[in-house]
């Protein structure tokens, strides 16, 4: 629009010369001066403008309400007759107040604000946001646009996304008379050791905060490029490891059934929390990579006080796309697990490869059980694999407990 006025001024100047009109020439000069002033105004209108947004907490549980604060500051003498701020926010953790419009990006909204600011003016606004669903959500990017008082020219800057909000799944109580048995044959009892048997190393795994520095596996560390810890045959307490399969449709079909995926997340979290509450070390492995780090979602077994937070962190990141088959994940990770560990497989769909791997592990003497999400087809139980079921009829959004039948 601003360039059109320049063309109008030039046209008037030419016309004034043809008509020998001083008045038209003065109008043309006035328009050119106004255009120059507005261009200069626009050049500096967003100089020394600061925008910050912050949350009262960056970790929250589903259903929790947080405070969202925005702060816009004009640190200069030049006022801003108008300034528009468009702050992109996640759809499932969006402000409950303010003007929200749909963003071009899926499951994102834009918090739009249009204000006028004088010199050295600071504007602070506070909103409430409701964490509706689990997930990892970025705040931003932010687009700030302003211009001259006449609306002839405008300028826009972009601030990249910054803060990350982690919304954890709900931790529900587990309704079950006992945890799945650690004695798969009923008459084999594992002796509990007070210390690790250092003479029987079983392999290595990634280092977890709290591991002894004396048990670092330096060769594996050099080979993988990440700090590794030795794993020994005996442990100080019974271990539970939960493997979660994110596939919810029969192969080779692609897609996802969201309610089964969320039921599986709630069941996995409840199983892990139940084990920790009973002072049992527990680990969780998911057959997909993180969209944040491109590394497998996994937490090696531990009874560290921070273990439940680490598990909630990875379960918040679970998405529908598998990165590795459950069969391959089981085959790889069980090589480094202590022999006495109880393996719990949480799955909505059990393909032939996964079932074959589970049977092979059980025949090898591993204590393994299946937690079936949705309807139980009876195939696993028919092959003498202990099977528990989480009913598909449950509404995962209103569930108050995870019942294993």
C-alpha cells in the first residue's frame, strides 16, 4: 500500500508540470515527505521491542491448570500506534482467555493481541491454561507486527519457539490382587541377593543417574559413544521391566486407534508406578523414537526416587508411529536384562513375530506376562502365556483406575 502512494505522488508531480499547477506539486511533495517519514518510522518501530512469555511451571499433569504470562515492552522514545502479537500455542494447552484463532500447523492455535503502546511502555497480561492432554508442547513461534500511524507501511519480526511444556499422563492406581508372577513355573524361586554378583556380568546398558562409577563399561562406552553401565545377574530387589507396543492396528495396515494408544499409556504408567510403590526397581521400553531427540524412548530399570519422573517424561512423548517392531525390541533389550527380571508386555495388537519372541523367551526360562489392551483374542493364553486384559470399553479420559482382569 505504501508503494502505491509513491506512484501517486510521482503521477501528481508529472501532472502538475503538464498543467503548471503549483497546488498539485505541493500535494505531490507532501505525499513524498509523508512517505519518507512513515518509512523511517517503520524502520525503527520494532527496535528495542521485547516480548517474553512464561508458564508458572513447565511440568504438569493432565487436567492441571497453569498460569501463562506474556510481557510486551517498548524500550524507546518512539511510540507504537498499533502493534499486533501472534503467539503460537498448543491446542491442548491453550489459554482459556484471549482471542484464539486456528494456526496453519496441526493442533496449534494463535493467541492474537492488538494494542497501542506509548514510549517506554510495558504491558503484562496473565492467562490461565488447562493441560488437556499429555504431550510435549513448544511455546511459539511469536510474530510481532507494527507500522506507521497511517497504516501505509508495516514490519514484522519472528521470535523462534522456546519453552517446552511437558504434560504427563495421569498416574492411576492399579487394581490387581498381585503383580504378575515372578515364578513362571510355580516352583522356581529366585534367591534375593543383598548385593550384585560382580562375578556374573550380563552385558551393559545406558548409564542412569545413581549408578556406581565403578560399574561403568568403558569398552561399550567407547563403542557406542554414550556412557554405559555393566549389568549383573543378581540385583538387590526384584526387577520389573515394561515393554510398550504402540501399534494399535493389525499389520500391514497403518494408522492408529487413539483410545487404545492412550489406554496403553495409562496401563504402562500404572504398572510402573505400582512397582515403584512396592519398592521394586522398574524400567520402561517403548518401540519408537522420541520426536525431540530421535532416540528410543526407554528408561532402564532403577529404584531411584526420580525414576517415576523419567518414566512420565517418556510416556508423555508417546505417539502413534512405531520405529522398531516389538519383536526386535524384546530381542535386543532382554540380552542385557538380569535373568530374574519380570517382563511385562503391554500391547493392543500382537503379531506373529512378537508372539513367537515372547514364547521363545518364556521357553528359555524368562518370567514374562502379557497385558492386552482391548479385546483378548485368547491366542496368548492358549500358548500358556500369563495374560491380563485392560477393557476396551473404558473411557480413557474418565478412567480413575486401571483394572487388570
